[in-house]
C-alpha cells in the first residue's frame, strides 16, 4: 500500500508524494516498478478534480459528441483552415487580444455566410 510521504511545490503547483517500503518483499514487484527503492507516485493536490471530470466525460458520451460538434468546430477552423496553430504574441493580455481578433473574424465570416453581406449591413444600420 502506498502511503503519503510529503507535500511540496513544484513549478508553482502543490504536489503530494506517495511511496511504499513494502515493495522489496512483494511477489509482483516487477509488474509494478523497476526502482530498487520501491514504488513512488506523485499527484497534483487537485488531481481528484481531473479524475472526477474524466469520470463525467466517460459517463456522458452523447454530451461530449455534441460538444465536439458545436464548441470545438470554431477552434479547429481557426487553427487548421486559417493556419493559426500558434500565437504570434507573448504574455496573456496580448494572446487574449490575438484570440479575440481571431474569434471576431470567425464570427463575422459566419454571419456573412449565413446572412450575406447586404443583410448584414442592413442589420448594422
């Protein structure tokens, strides 16, 4: 059984370390670890939130399919069709502005495709 050893901060995240001293006498040790010191596991302090999210995703396949069809499409279009797989700017405010311009351009293109230019200009007037 793995027991909690200590907690620390690495790269700005709180990490918990678990280890076992029983590995040296375990019969199936080779299936679990190659370390001569025994099995050690690190977990982010809030990793249980990720586990819960993964469980909800596994339980709701239909919702995830719908999300992929609706919410992921704009990002795929911006990234692939417009060749914007990376940001040109640095720092969060600049990247946020760059993303906002990309989303604005995507939305304007969608409106033009749905309404047409003349109806869009009418709606703006």
